[in-house]
């Protein structure tokens, strides 16, 4: 090649490089941080499954028209279910690592710790694994989206159905943190409204191993229903030990106030059969949920998604669509407003979905009953649908929440 040709080729290469540089830099970065329990008692509910579900949402967003304008990244962290650690991780992510939105955020106390920080720094928090209804009540913010469920919805699903079916006296076994307090408070209101009575309650620490003394007190109360106002590993251990004590065989019923399909899998149908519970998602509800469930299971060693993992997918995909509409993730309140302005939209997993002014996402909830072993025909075929609770009645009325954003 002559010197002249070499110079010409180099000039062309240089010009192409100069042209491609602006094109590459034109992509707007968007960073999602999945803040989930990766190794503790809630890891089956969310954990790496929520991280993968969020990545699935990014994959699906990238197929949409206009998505090539954005460069989306997902990272994960473990707050160890401690509010101070969660807040420290969130601040570091927001201020130094360019994270625009938090996803999952397990335990109510953790969520209540990061919500005000998120608003202060004008980011977004997608609460897909948090329970307390206070997140859309006194602790609501313009930057918070409470997606999957809350304690009010669970109480009005499970406690309402069981009280009306004759379970008039209740005893609560309650985990000693914000979630447990909210579950007991919201369920008690329903029980009282239906003419029932709470005979007593006892609190236990998170990640307890021995529920014997608690269960004996509940058994001695002679209550019709022993309500488990806890979650994850605590619920599983309490139900297993209740079975050993013969509590159900003795005529009392157990109510799992917050349960997930992963809990039923851990318990097995022999132990869990007959339990009633309320969820916001079940993978075998319809064709769209089945498609997602099977896709998720193939990526997660045959484990089907919990409602929290489904929430991580749907909330992340909706968030990214809102970012595309706004053009940037930098104004978190504007992105949340864009979600609200979508009105009622068809979510692939949660059906007709609306974001309310207090940050509450409205969708149908489902009263479910665990199948008998003989009724289950395939992996994770665990539930019979007893009732669909419509979105407009599934969650607390806006006027009753006390959210300071509502005038």
C-alpha cells in the first residue's frame, strides 16, 4: 500500500471514529440497583430471583422501539435486612455510583429508612418486596412506588375471608419489626369490623429457630385462628413446628398473613395443604403469567417466581418505559409522575394496573388456597383460586391512608 493510500485509509478510519463517538455517547445511562436479601430468611422470596427478574425486564425493554437511546445497567446489593445498612448502601449508590432507582427493598423497616432519602435526592424507589401500608400512608413520598402488595390488602383478603367463614377469635404470633406490627394492626381492624375478637398476641424476634413457647401460648388461648404475622423463614418454621404440636389437628386453624409460593414449596403440600393466603400474583393464573413463570424457572433452576420477583419485573419494566417517555432518569419525581400519567394500563403479570397519587399501585389481588398433594399435577401447581379481589377494593381507600401528599 502506498503512503498516500495509507494516509487516506487512516483519514477515513479517523472520521468514522469521530462519527461513532457521539453516537455511543448519545445513549442515556440508566442504572437500577436491586437492594434485596441475598442470603437471609427472605432470599427465596426475592434475592437473586429479584435480581434476575429485573434483568429480564431490561432485556424486554431493550426490544422496544426507542430503547436503543438508553444504556441500562443493573447492580445488586444485600442490606442484610438492616435499615442502617440499607440506607448507607442507598446513599452510596445514589451519590457516587449513579444509581437512579432502587428495586425490591425487603422488610418494612428497611423501606421506611430509604424512602425519605430517595425523595431527598430525587431518585425513585420501587417497593416490590415491602409490606407496610405506611409507605402509602404517613410515610408516602413523590418518589415512592409501592408495587406488589401491602399489609392492608393482605389483611382484607385473608382475615376478612376467614372471619366471615366463622373464625371469630384470633391470636397473633407477630414478628417484632415494622412488618409484623402493620400486619397485626391492619388485620385486627378487619377482624373487629366483622364481629371477631383478638384474644391476644405475642412478639418474636426475626429469624427465630424455636417457636415452641409462642405456639403453646397460642394453643392455650383456644383461639379459632392463629395468625402468623411474619414472613419467609419465620413463617415456614412456625408452620412446621405447629404441625409437630398438632395444632391444626386439635381444631385450630393457621392463617399465613404474608406467604409466598416459595414458602409453600419449602413446606411441601402435605404440611401446607388447606392454608388460605392472599397474593398479588400467581404464575399459573393465565397465559401471560405462565409464559413468564416458565421463562423464569428455566433461568432459576426450576424455581417459579414469587409475587415479589414478579413485582420486580413489572415495576422495573414500567419504570424504564416511563424513563423513555421523560427522556432521562435524573428527575425521579418526574419519572414517577410519568408512570401515574399512564393511567390504567395492561401489565403483563398484574393485569389492569394504575399508580395512585399516594404511590400505591392498584391491581387485582387473589385469595388462594393451597392444594392437596393429589390435586397438584405439575411443578409449583400449588394453588386453587378462591376469589379475585378487584383492584378498586383490594387496597386501602385513598382518603383513609393519611398520605401528606393528598390534600
